[in-house]
C-alpha cells in the first residue's frame, strides 16, 4: 500500500476500510469471547456457599432442586430412575473427623485412629447421637428422639442426611457415573478407595472436591444416611423430599470407602448395614457426615 | 454390601485359621435354634441360683432391679427394691455371699453410673467407685476389678472405659492395673487362678474389635482373634480351662483355653447355641460346676447394660446345646450370673 505520490480518494477509502475491518474484527472477537465465557459460566455455575457453624464446622448450603435419582444401568436396587425434589439443606463439607467427634463426651470407636481421619466403625445410633450432641452444643433442637430414634425433620438441629439428599449432594447436578464424569481413571484424584487407600482411612479433604465443594463423597468412609434400607424403595419413593421406608432392619449407607471397588464408589450405588446399635457389628468402613434442614421461617 | 463383605471375610478367616476346630464333629451344633420345651432339662436339682437384672415395677415404678431365682426359674425374689435407683450387671462372689453390680443414679450433677457390692440378700450396700462400670470378683472374693468411665458424663456405651482398677474390700482402696493403657475394654472377667483377665475391646489399644486376654500383674495383651474367638462378652469356666462368649447376636460359643505355654492358646471352638435370626442371645455365664451355661435371649433389642430389651428372658443350656427358658415374664431379663450356693 506504500506510495510516494499524493493520496488518492481510493487510497483514503482503502485505509479507512482497513480500520473499519479491524474494528469490526475486534468487536466480533470480544463479542464471541464474552459469549464463550458466558456459556462456560452457564455450564459450571459457582458452587453453593460454604458456611461455618458455631461449632466451627464447614457446611455447604445446598440449594433446592430436582434430582434424577438412581441409575438404570446400575444394580437392581438403583432402579427405577426417578425424579425427586430436594428442599434446601446444609451438609457437612467433610466427613465427621475423630477430632470433631471427640468434642463431645462419646467414646471414639474408630479403628484407624488419627484426629483428622474420619470417624469409623461407628454404628448408626452413635452417629445420630453425635448429631443431637452437636445440636445441643449450638442451642438447636435435637432431631432424634433418643428413645425411639425417630428423626424430626422439622427440628432445626443436626441429623443424618436422607439417602436422596446424599445422592443430590454427591451428584451436584451431574448425571454421570461419578461426580466428575463416567471414567474410573479420575477416581484416584477424587477418592480414597480400594486401589489407592492402602486398607485404611486417610485425613479428610485431601482429594478433589465435587462441583459443590464436598470432599470424600466417593471414598474414605462410606456414610450413614437416616433412611431405613429397602431394596425396592425407588419404586414407591415420593417425589418430594423422600425420607425412606418407615421401618427396616438396616439403615442406608452411601458413598464408597477405603475398601470399595470403583463400582461401589458410584454416585448412585446403594447399600444397607445392620450395625444400627450394636457395638460388635460396627464396620470400620462406615462413618458419617451431618445434615441440617433449612427451614422456612 | 457390608453384610456380604462381612460374610466373605468370616469365611476367609475361617479357612485361614490354623485348625481352630479339632474335629468335624465339633463344628456348630444347629440342633435347636429356639428354646426346647421347659421339661427338656431337669434343672430342679441344680444346687445353685442365678442373679440377673430385670426391668420391672417396684413400688409403683418401673426400673432396673436385681432378682435371684433357682436354676429352674422358681422362687424369684427382687433383692434390691429401689424404685429410684437402677441396679444392673450383677456378679456373685466366688463364695456366693456377695454380689457386685452397677447402679445408675440421678445426682445433682446428672445421672451417674457407679460400682457397688452388697450381701446376697440385698443388705449392706457398699460403694466401690463412682463413674465406674463392668465389675468382677477376684477368685478369693477379696477384691473387685472394675473399669473407670472414660467420661464423667453419663453414657450407656459399654466400651466408654479408661483404666482398669482393683478395689480391695479390706482397705476400701483402689489401685490401677500395671498396664495403664487399658481402655475401651468391657465385660472384664478374672480367671479362677487370679492370673489373667478376659475382656472385649472396641476401637482402642490399637485394636479394631477383639476379645483379649492379659495378665493380672503384667502389661502384655494377647488377641484371641487368631483362634477364631471373635465377638464379645467372654467369661471363664470355673476351672479356668474353658471360655464362653457371644460370637454374634445369635451364637454362643465355647472353647478350651490354655495358659501353660509362652502365650495363651485356644482350641476346640464350638458353637453351643445358635438362635433364629429375629432373636438374640447374649451374656453367657458358666455354672459353678461347669455343666451349664445361663444366658439371655429375646427379640432384637439393646443388649448393653441399661439398654432396653423387652421380651428378654433367661435361659439355661447344658453342654450338649439343649436349652430352655427359665423365665417367661419377658421383663427385660439380662446379664445372668450363677451364685454358687443354694438358698
């Protein structure tokens, strides 16, 4: 374009056109870039807020929403896949540690002793009792009647999560096998399980979080839920805040443990355990985390 | 999943234990998984009595009381009659003259579990220690071993213990066992020669859950798991050569124990009682002549001391595995202990 002669009108037009082209290109790039960034944000919304309780425990404030619960290609008890509305609730970001459990005068039953390891070998009732002690320590109303061990979901204290709440929190809107996708190859970065745990528990929070910021949902210790376990419960489960069968001999345990195969670490994998109140039968693969209903004022 | 995994573990453990069963004939006896008719065993001639805890009405109020009866269940007497104090976990002294036990009492500070002893007729109650549990007698009846509570706050959890102490009846003083690390132990039992203890441990002393034996005067601890002694609540036979324990909610086992070698060994593990799945058996205790075992039996409930167990009764079995119920009122009858004397 360089020339030694005077500028013609064509030259001026040509230069202006270049400038306009460059400007349009810049605007387009900026626009597309913003659009992509916006699309990325739409795919992965920010995780829900984390609050710290009066006891100093971090809990994720889980928003209400619909859960596609179960897995049609999973075990029989994971079917049918069904929708359930889950009301907002709080759930511990980490499994209850031995240090945390030891804040109240209850003997630590853990096999793998270490303050930051999850409490293990705990029976369901002791986990529920811990919830009550934690409620009382914070001036909240305990959820569990210590005679019948029925849970009052309208009480504002701590309780074990329902099975549906647990799966909702684990999935964190994902519909994949694990909270990070379908492949087992990433499981080692998210969970302590049979392949990498070395036959024991590990300090909580060492592995990657799920999209909502929860640690160890797929491993370390499996976790007690409030529900009684019933294999065919999904066929009759209500579509709003399911609380499980009214009675049973086992309680639900969800999430993988240090002893689990990748299959048993799946988001939808279900199991039940019978060590509800018996010291002798307690299992060192089982721990828990606490939940709390977010009640409307 | 966990039950399946436990079952697999038990099968693998069974196959890997070095000959715990001496012959096939000694494998579990599944003859009677529920009580036989009362007349199947003649217990009327047994010259011993049984004391147990029972949740029953006294002076218009239901609470835990201690009752004594003949071996056939006849002539049952409530020896405590204290509607405001719960008495539980009775153990008769070797001469049959005294009973040690635990109480749950309300104080200004809250509920407290303590250890006491008294005469077999319920008179002469003496406190051994507050915040204590799981008492048992030494063979001469001059001392009571007990576990201190892990916390001053009340709990019924059986393994909430820290420190084994020996109370001298003559001086009223307690001294701690030489092994000060003993904790999370429950159901301690003193051997008839006075040299050993048996106990269950849960989540403590480096153990997951195990039946242990340890010397009365040394710090060593031996895990009996490798001999297929798994479960809880072990007891010695009167000659100290056998043990009995609960292998699960439904099984009571016996075995021979030998302390003559460098380390204790167990052989001839035998399932004496197996009850149906919806029911439970617990708290086995050898009769003074070693010919019978008394135990508690009832629908699924809380077997721990102070745990509610509606419908539970006391049973007696002979060593062939024949067993009958000797109480039928179902008033949460638990923790039977033989009294080696006639009325």
